[in-house]
C-alpha cells in the first residue's frame, strides 16, 4: 500500500477552445477508470496556475494515473484539451519529484496541446490511512482512494472491499455529510436590461442558465426582446460553508441550430449576508447588458440521515417541538416551511440479479422534488437491509416521494433495479408497508419489494396556501424522446377524455329524444324548476353537492386503481405484442403503423384549427353574406336579451328542445351554430378557392409552368 501526494501546479501553452482565443481549463485525475480528483476551473487562461494538492492511498503501482484536461463550457459539453499518463512504477519513492506531463490527443497525435507541471511524492505505507497525520497541513486532504463523490447525483462508492465486514459497512460520516446541504439559496430572476441583439431583426430570444456546483437551472425563453421579463423563482442547495460561486450565462434561443452565447456573470455567495434578501444588478462580462436578481441565503432546513436508533420523530421532546412548529398557531410564519417527512428505509426482498454472479450490490436513492439523498451499498445481496432514517423538509404537500433502487457497478453507471413513487398525501403515517417495485416509467411491476415506513407532519393552512402558487420545477429531468408508443398512449388518453364528454352529451341528448319517457319527464321538470329558481350562488353550490355526492356514493375512487392497472396492463401487452411482431414485420409495416398514429393526430389538429379559423373568418368578412347573416342574428339576440329576461329565454330554449321530438318524431337533430360555422371556409379552403391571376403576355405553356413553380 502506498500514499500518493500530488500537487497540481500550473499549465503551459494549453490548447485554445473558446471563440475569444482562450480556454477555461480544469484537470481530472482518474485511477482504474474512476475519477479521484477534479481541480477548480481557471477562466480565460492558457497558462493557468492551480496550486492544488490532493493525496490518495493506492494498493498497487501497476495502474497508471490518467490525467485529462478539459475546457469548461457552461450548458454545453466540455471540450477535450489533452491527456497524459503518470506511470507510478517509474517514480522514485520517499521524495518529492517534479513532473512535466506533455498533453496529447489520441485522435491528433501531432498537435501541440501544451503541458502540465506537477510535484509528486510516493511513500510506502504499511498501515491504514490516518487522516489526523495530515491535518497539520490543512491544504492537503488525505482519503482512501474511492470514486469522486458528487453531492446531488447518484453517489458512487469504493469498489475496493477486501473483507465481508467492509461489505456491510455502515454509512460513514464523510458519506453522510457529503449529501447534506448546509443552506438554501433562493433566487428570483427578475429581468434583463439592454441585452445584445443576436438575431437579424435586431432582437434576441434570451434565456438564462444558472449553475452552483453540480446543480443547474434553466429559465424560460422570452421571445423577441432585449429587456426580458422572467419573473421566476427557484432554490438551489449550498454544500459549502462559504456558499460557493453562482455562475450565470445568458443565451439566445435559435431553432434548428446552436444557441448563441450572449454573456456571462458570476456571483460569489460568500460576500452576501445570510437571512437577508439582496437586490442585485449584475453586468454581463463579455457583452453589454444587466441581469436583475433577488438572492436570499437561508440556513439549512431539517434534512438528516440517521440510523434507526436515532429516529428524530421517536424522541418525545423533538416530536413535540416539530408538532409545535407546524401547529395552527404558526400558520403564518415562514410560509415556505410547510412540514416535514421522515422516511425509514428498512429493507428490500427478492431484487433482480444484476451481476454475473447472480447477486446485486443495491443502494437506494430518495428524491423529493429537487432534494436527493441515498443509502450506503449492501454488497452481493438480493435481500439487503439498510435500516436508515431520512428526513426531508416539505415545501409542497402535493410533492411525490420517489424511492429508486440501483445496483452499484465498478466500471459503468449504476444499473436500475426498481422504483416506487408515493404522493405525500397518500402516506399512512407510521405504518410499515411493502411496496412492489416498478419499472422506470412506473407503468409496470418489476422484480422485488421494498419496505418503507413514512410519516408526514405538515401545517394544513400553509399547505392550502401553497396549493395556489406555481409548483416547484424539477431541475434534473430526462430529455423527451420521440416514441410511437408514447404518442399512441397520449392520443388514447385524449380520446378517453373526449369519449367521457361525448357519453355525457349522448345521455343528455337521449332526454331530448325521449328514448325513455320517464327519464325525459323527470329531466324536463328538473330543468324548469332549476331555471325558474336559478341564482348565481347556485353554481358553486352545485359543484359542492357534486363533490359530496362522489365522496359518499361514487365508486370512482375505488375503481381508479383498477382502471389504471388495466390500462397499464393493456399498454404492456401492446408493447410486448409490438416487440414480438417487430421480429416478423418489415420496415414498411412499421412505417404504416407510425403513419396511422400521425394521421389520427393530424386529423384531430385539423378539426381544432379549422374551427378556430372559421370563427375568425366570420368576423373578418371573408364571406360577406355569412357576416351579414351573423350581424342579423346577433342584433336579434341583442334585442331579445334587452326586452326579455334571460330566465325566460332559457326556458323557451329548453321547452323547444324537449318538445321538438314530440312535435316531429322524424326530425333530424342538429346544432344551428355548428351548422352555420361549417359554411364558413377555413384558411386552407380560402387558399384553395383563391383565383390565380394570369399574365396576358405569357403563353399558356409558360403560364402553366409559372403556376406550378
């Protein structure tokens, strides 16, 4: 076992990767494919000075240290600037050796990419690492070699484990603290002023990107303006005592090509006073323009990780304090702090075997909106027991707790084993429950169970007030993908909603058609009584009665889960059928299947667009006869409404509808308004009906060619 101390000093003549003739370089160290160190970023410098130190404990010198340099591009993929290997076997031991690494690109071996200057010390070590030996040299952090810990992403653990005792090792203090944030940065993006125009029309379509450590946020795009009004609020976590540096870039949205960079600015959070809202106007560094922000730093909320023996809500004193904090007397203090949720992650059973050995190395990730914590890994076990307690602050009682189980892998990203999503309002407080794991889309079961015990405490008034404000946006979301199956599913969902409305309309129409005399007589009497006695307050009262009726008498709540399961089973059957059929179907058959979905969507969009265009063309005098007819009908309606109370007009309309079938049993039912609009041409029809003007000087053949072009 050896201790490897590395001092990253500086770089010389590094490669240019930015448009301004500079780069924003940072360095990564990798050992056995794992990232073990990442330097800070030096902006706009081809000869950066880092002066950073780190120390590793390695078991073998046969594995070289892989050094890579990148150019940091916020919001884009970082550019590669070169790499080199440091062969540990060639180092002289027990003394500091200056090392110069010449950077190369394997794809372009002859290109000069500059060099890095290091100082390396390799010392044999026969005992376990003792961190206190290096505390006197405060700038050096010594830790056992393990993958780089990312605080908000899935945390990877050391794959080096020599004994069974290490495999079942408890969550270490370092691992626990690396996940817990020390405070919250509340940011309100107000506006931009006098930004640089990037489009040919002299305007821009600006949006802003924020980055604090690994956390990112992207604002909405405001089209065609140089002074955008965003008015967006979001929160980021502070993992450093000082707060760190908030990086902000502004971009111009361009459809079909790469977005244009407008400018950037930085905000050092350590310079701001905590528990106070700061109004900031930040000028952009690389162009004109100003961003206006409101920034507030607050202390960390009640978030924690503990063993079962240290459960916060089982301590009577602490429980009383929490209940008091979220009692009715505190309803109008700190409205953002709605409540607290405690999750006991106990164990899992019958997990999927993800490794070739027939076992898995499972760990759990818990997500509540943008808060993310995880357990330690239980190695080589399909029935792991974590026995950990996680505490989150609840900012919105309508949030959904997502618990995912992953298998840790040495050489690649973690394998997905299963997931459950639990709305906080559906939680049975203090009850241990076994949840069947689902797939990534949460539409079908997968193998395994997970045992959780959840308890939610919240203030009802704060929760009610939070319901009528915009919900928190999730920052880490997968990019949407084109999927024929998803398109078909969404189309069927819309179709189901329309069919429900259609069924209600059919039922009401059956009363007008006198299909059942008893039902039509009851409906007619009810209509007359309601219209004759109607007052405006009856509208909300009617909705209240509908909700109360459904609460006591409707079986829809019990049928919801059954119908959802049936729908998902149908979709899974369709997916399995498609997978089997795809083995036998050719390319053209698949193309026809996709065309069927698109034709259905295309037809529905055509109907909606045509209705709107016909309504517009009625008022645009596209067909003067129809517009005059509309004026006549509207004048008549105005006169009737002026002379006759609305109550009598509605009664007359209802009596006419109910008695129409009795007066003429063979009458064809129709809707006069829709029949009128069907005579108004849509924009497509207007283009088709438009006459082409012929040029008298052209011959017929030339005129035909001109019209075709």
